């Protein structure tokens, strides 16, 4: 992802300073915990879970990457930890701020990606708000702000006083309003042709807006197959022959290989009731 998903969850490349930081993992963890406690204040629950692993509120925060950096750049470690603490503090402040309903959007991500994101947050973290789209792909309710984009969780939904159905309906409505209408962006393609939709971070989210694809499918004699090789690219065709599907898969593979945000090489066929894996 080009933007920081689950902001601190734990993957930093730090530039900073460590003259006094211990060099062993356990000692470094205690040192890092003390640095963060001083930054976050006494009201933020923080405890050491294990070597290079902290529990801050309901988040698991790993210190492995900053520790690795400090091991190679001892003279810069203290400032790295200070910067790390600043990012943690900013993330917690933003996470605990009131949720603007206009900032709730729908995204499509791989099941593996979201599973990893949930795992990085730790066992005590609130569950992320996701729904299965097809095998290997899920829809996720996101909070999109000027500084970051992160998945919403059960705590967020509670603060919004929304049920799961209401949350995903809101995310879909906001997404639809934020995107160029599919009817003006996606033109029917003929035999042997592959159409391409390019957009921003939420372009593939329109896959979850199943009804929006009905007109394009109708214009292609009822046949519409797609692939989403990257988070900002959707490919589509108007035929379901093995040759056409193989060509779509081949292009999806190429696009995914070149993308910084690859998504899926799966081919999906449109049905009024939802997408079907091919």
C-alpha cells in the first residue's frame, strides 16, 4: 500500500539515535517502553509483552525494526525511539478522535493481507471490520483521513453506533459518491479486447458495488469478467472462453508484477447477486 494501513502496526524504518539503549532485545524492550511511557503519559496503558513486543492500549507494537536499525546505528537510536513515540502518540490521538462518518469508505483487499494486519495488531486488538467478497478477497470498512487510511474495527463501529450492515452500507455509499460513475468511465469492449480502469487507492472498491456493473454487463451481451491485479487497477473482458480468460489472467499477472500495491490475479464473473470466481 502506498498509504500507511494500521499506521504503526509495526513496520518502521527509523532514522534515529541510541547511545544509551541496551543492545540485548530484553533490555532494549524495557528501554523502549520507558521512552514511550514518557511520551504517551500515565493515562495510556503500556506493558511489555515479550522481547521487542509491547502492548499499548489494545494494540501490539513491535520494536523489531527499530531495534534492528539501532543495532547498526547506535549513535542515532534515542532520536529514532523519540520519533517512534511521536508516531505512536499521533496514531493513538487520531484513533481515539471522533470518527467522521464522511471519512468511512469501502476498500477491497486480499484476505491474506487483512489477516496479517489483524495478527500484527495482536490478539487483544479489536476485530477489523471485513466481509468476504470472494475466495481470497474481502471488503473492508476504512477510515480515510488526510494523514492515513486504516481499517475500522469493532470499537469504531460502537463509537459510531452502527451495526455491521449500517457500517458497510455507509462505506459503500461514501465510496460511490467519491468515485467517477462507472457508466462514464468503463466502456464496453469487444471480442479479443481487454478494458482497463485506473484510479486511486479505492478504485477496486467499486467491485463491491455489484449493481453498478449491470449496465456494462448488459452492453456486453450479459458477459462481464474482471480481474483486480492491483489496488488501483481493474481489467475487464466481454467473453468467457478459455482463451479470453487466459489472456485476462496473463495481463493481470503482468500488471501485478509491476505494481507496488498488487492485489489479486483471480478472475471474477459478474452475476446480479455477486461475483463468481472462475
